C-alpha cells in the first residue's frame, strides 16, 4: 500500500531523505561526517535524515546546504528538491 502524505511538503522532504541516503552511499559519506560538518551529534543527523517514523527532526536551510555539498549535488538535483 502506498504511503499517503499529509501535504506536498511532507512528500518532497521524504523523497529528499531517500535520495540523500542513496547519494551518501555513492559518495561514501557517513552520518558521522555530516555531524562533524554541522557540529552536532551523529544521532541528531540520523533523526534529520530518518526516512520513516514519527521521531524525525526538522531539516533547516543550513542542514540542506551541508547535505547538498556533502554529496556533490548538481544544480539540477538541488532545484528538483527545493521546488514544491
């Protein structure tokens, strides 16, 4: 059964989290690497990037900048995820 999202924002952020997980694997970037870059704990990064569950954290603009930079996201990929 497909997941039903509350709104378009929730659908897009979920898609971003799934995409970022795959890109991190391709680029060999760990959550610990992102945590060092952001100056927070690895568990906090995990909560921001968690794909499912009710204990997800909010992703800030600063987080997005770091996440896109870490995986060498192209301009096209950035625009795709930043547009509603």
